[in-house]
């Protein structure tokens, strides 16, 4: 067995003999955008060869946007493959590779564009099928580069390898059998598996995607499937920071996060990882490390079951815009069991996700960050009582598992907002006290984050 391939061991679902671990390395689009970045990727893989790496790769930077734009133009009657072909050819030529390695993919894509033009419509299923080509072409290129650099590698299409999902196109989740399928398929791969991120296939054989930035999710799915020691997510930032540096220039790196903290941060606006990424890692208790391809020596952020006791009580502050508050007021809530279940059944029926929840004796307020199908929700809610909505909000979340032991933290938060004269439209502080959520006007969101950061992360 060649050092670093781990083929026989993966075939048995075990770590290879003599290797300390099996490692999943995920590389995002910015890490694969040009020759210099891909040279760094090859170097990183070579350094970790003895750990039997399995790679998960996104599309080359910019390709997915071109694919989605091309699909929309095709459905509007103007199919044009050239922008995608030109971008892919530029990347391949810079790597010394010939366009022929992805020619079959480009021909299939051209056929899809022409088909969309004939149909004159673009369904979520078609959109997923088109979007998948970025990852397919990317892994062919990366595997070819690795082989040229004397690192045996094989391109693996995750959907062909058994990553079975449900049929929620554009935001699918894996079925239980996906893990067994992937474990068996990757065990048979010669050399370093270079796996497509982002894409899967439902039980009817239709291509699905896990949502934008879904390659992170693929990485932990693969990690759980093969029993990885660790998952490395290589991106263009040096881990998670205490706040978005675009809002808070003095934000500083966070050395470690718990699974719960990372999940909350991802969901409430942190762009470093996909919101669903953590769940497979939690189930398999696999550490996830966020690292920077542009600065490989940076320590990054490790996500694990616990973090050091000396760590700060608050992990980070996240925020997201375009939040709508929905308020239902009804005297029927008083002393009536099952009222809340009826309210949330409406959201479930229309597949609208709720973020914040705040209740009183006669009203319930929730926040949502999607407008699609919200009008249908509001119409159905009118049967329960008076419904009002407030648009133009930002949700700011203060996140940290240590907050539950922090005396006076909520007081400091509200004092900071009072001094900044920020109007608060809704508050939620869960029983676990991992996340304190505040809804404020959109134009005060950045100011809110800065005011809270100054109080919760004072200069050393």
C-alpha cells in the first residue's frame, strides 16, 4: 500500500496501518480560484499525506455564479455556455491542463442549457442539476494536478458514490444510508479521493445540492462516514472572529468553539461555515478546524465538544439582516393548551423557518429571514387572531456557552444598548442561555454589534 493512500484500510472502514489518523480536508472556491492557490492546496495535501487525506472540493471561484446565471439566461431563451467554458478553460490552462478533461461535462451542460431554453422555465431540480457541474469539473482538475505532482488521486462524484439525500432541492440533507454508501465507495478508491462537495442525489436519482457553501456540510458527512480523526475546512479567513471584521475592525480570532456555539454562529450569520456542517461532526465527535489557505501557518479555530475553562464567557457576536417580525395577538392564548402548536404548524406546513421566539400571555412574536411563502403563513395565521408584521430588521446574537455562568451579562448588554440609544424590537434568551438574541432596526444593526463588542470584548 502506498504511503498516504490508505486504500486497504478505508476498504475495511479503518485507519490505515502506520497512520495516526484519517483526515478530511475541505477546500472552498477561493482556495481553488487560481494557480497560486491550487499550488498551496497541493503543498498542504503533500504535508498531510501520511494522515491519509480525503479531499472535498468546491467549484473554482466564480464558477457556481456563472452556472446559475447561465441557467437563468437559458430559461429566458438565451442559452450561452461560453462564460462557463471561458472561466474553466482559464483555470485549467493556468494549471497546464487541457480543457478535454472536462469536455464531457461541458457538453452535458450545453445540452441542459438548450433544454431549459426549449422549456422556458427553471425549476429547483433543474437549478441543482446545473449547479453541480462546478464541483464536477473542479475535482477532475484537482485530481489531475495531484497526479502530475506525483500524488496518486482519483476524482469522486459524491452523488455517484452514494450521498443520498432527501428531495428538498437547493437545500437537501443526507439520508441515513448516505454514510454507509460513502464509506464503501471511498474504501474502493485508489489514491487520494478528491470528492465533490455540495452535491448529492435523491432516491429517485435526481441531482440535489446541500445549499450554497454546502461543501462544508459534505466534508463532515464524509468525515462521519469514514471515521475521520479530524475535518479541516480551508477557507479565506483565519478561523472564526469575535465579530464580523467588516463591522468591527478590531475583532479578534477565537481559538476554540464548542459544537453548540459554532452551530449557533453559523445559523445566525457567521459566514465561515455552512449552518448544517456541525451536526455530523457532533454525532461522530469529530473536531472541525477552520484554517486559512492564504495564511496556512495561522492557528485558526478548532470546534470540539468543549473549550478550555479559561476561555471568554462570550464566544462571538453574529448578525444577519432582512429579518421580518411576525406578531400574533389573540385572547385565545390565555389558558389554552395547544395554541402554540397550532401556530407553529402553520410555519411547518409552509416550510418557513423561525429564528427568534418571544411570547406573552396573549401574543407570540417570531422572526423569519425568508420572504418566500411568508404571505401564505400570514394569511393562515389570521384565523388565530390579529397578525402584524414589522420588516426592516437585523437580528444580533450574542453567543457563548459560558454565558449561563456569567453574572450580570444581560445587564451589560442592555446597558450598552441603552447608552447607544438603540431601540430593541424583540428579545429572546433561551433556557440553555447559549444565545441572547436581539432584534433591532436594520440601519442600527452594525452599531449594535459594535456597541456590544466594546462591552463584551474590551481591549486587553
